[in-house]
């Protein structure tokens, strides 16, 4: 079976499922409570050079949002293609001043190189939320988030 195929019709691609499982295993013991005034907690859970794409790496970032937590408007590196999967709760997001969209656990969305993330928040004021952001980015890129200037 092709690794991109899903385990059942309409299911998640196996490689995305495997990345999520690896990220969850790698983050056992990571605190789940986040103070609302601190913003989301971002933890790099994997960082691997792509052997068949010189100069590019795949980096996984687990982002944990406490109830009501939002991040500041930001951009990611211009080389970054991002595929985010909501693992728990719901995330409200807007890219490039577009309409706000709420994604729930199991749903995912892409961000293209150069996109501006203008809204990024936990959709709930009472429940935590988590997402896994998988970056394909230049290997030498260290800063994965740059706040937007006001």
C-alpha cells in the first residue's frame, strides 16, 4: 500500500497520522495547562533534514493553547510550507486578513510560503486546544515565527 493512502476512505493519510503519533509520543510529559496571559506554548517535537531534497527539513511544532489563549499576528519563514492538524479542541485562524475559520480536532489546513497569520487563537474560553504544525522549510532556518509589526 502506498504510504500516502489512507487506512479507510475519507481517512487521514497514513504519513500524517504517523507524524501525529510520533509527536504525541515525543511530548509525553509536556505540561498541558497554559496560563491565558502567556500565549500558546510551542515545542519543536521533530527536526529532520529531507535526504531527497537538499537544503530542506521537516520540522514538527506542537502548539498548545490554554482556554482563551491567542498568539500575536505573525509570519513564518518565506521558505516555509506548513500543514497544521488540530489534535485537540478547536483553533480559530485567519490568514492574510481572510475570513476567520474554526478548525476542530482531526481537521487540518495549509499555510503557504509568505502568508501572514493574522488570527490564531483557541476557539474556546474554557477548554485547551492543541495543534501539530509540520513545516517544510530551509534547513538553516531557526526562527519559525516572526511577530507582525504594528
